[in-house]
C-alpha cells in the first residue's frame, strides 16, 4: 500500500495503517455480502477497515458453515466482526434475557468477540441495557454500547448522560447513532463537538447516516463524514461505512479529498 500510484499527491503518512489501531477506526457494514464479493472488497480495502457490523438480523440468514467462512475471512484481514444492535433489540423484545443469553452464547461459539447493545428502534429501559451489557461481558463479549435513536431526536444532554453511564458500565466503545448526526440537512455540529470535547475520542465512534433512514440521502452521509474528519482530524472513529465508501473515507483522512 505504501508503493502507491500518483506519488506527487503525497498522502498524509501520519495515518497509522498497521492494525490493530486504537484510533482512526473505520467500521464497515455488511448487509449480506456474498463471500465472493467480500473477498473482492477486502482485497483492496482491508487495510482501511477495523471492524465490520453484521447488520440487523442478516447473520441469522446464513448457513452456519457459510457464516463461519465469512467471519474467518474478516479475521484473516485483522477486521473484527460484531453483531449489530437491532438484532439484539428484536431478540430481547421477543424472548427477553433468556433469548439474549442464547444469542451471546452462540456469538462466542462462532468466534464473534463483540455485540452492539442499543435501543435505537425497539425501546429498552436503561437498567435493562446495562444488564444486557453485563450479561454479554460475563459470557466473554465486548459490549459496543449505542446511544441515540433512529426514530426520534434525542437531546444532547441525554446522549451525554447515557455515554457517561455506559462508559462507567465498561462499554468497549460508544457508538453515536447516525440519525442524530444530521439536522435539517446539515451535520449536528453542537452534538458532535460537545461529545468530542467531553469524552475520550478513542472511545467514541460516530456513525454515518444513510438511505436506510427515512428521508436521508447518500450525500448526507458524505457530508457528515467530511465534517467529522475536517473538525476532529484523521483520528476520529467513523462507523456505518458501506464498502463503497471506505476508500473515500480513507482519502479524506489522508488529505486527498480537499
């Protein structure tokens, strides 16, 4: 990767390309990539991706052997796969803590190291989310705790309160829901700046919004991405990148997208 074309462009080489990284993380979404497409994408973008989220309930649609092969392929590229929070929300709503425990146990048996704990679509009481985090940790999973909602705008004060609470509960990383980062067609600068000022940037991952949110357009995800890098630098953690966005995010991080 260092012997790149167009050497006159001189990308910012302060960007750490060796993994595991502790900052400047990029989290990619896998919404059902077939193995062939996954191999093709990773053949180029793997150095720029740190985590991958198996979104909604897609992990339950794969034959087990197929899913194990997908997970192994990510690990071969030093990319950590985890289960997205909407899957847990639905399991918990239908089957409670017993269902959550079964889900966590199966994650461990598959070699998945982390699960996202959220209530972005299905409301889950704060005490239950904390209990789910504790249960996941007891079973041996990292808890990626998410704050914010896909359906309603959450106050900045509430989001910061929840971040503090979830950090104290041992969250491995805190994800800020992408729907909260865009207001009336422009990035929510107040929320992002207050979070970045108050909390350790290495522990915060800002999600991008996208067309899976009602009334959201692709250009808004790119606007949020550019705002985050321009405001907080190349070392900001960014999530919910579609595979086709990963290279542009990396170009923005390395000063090639001015």
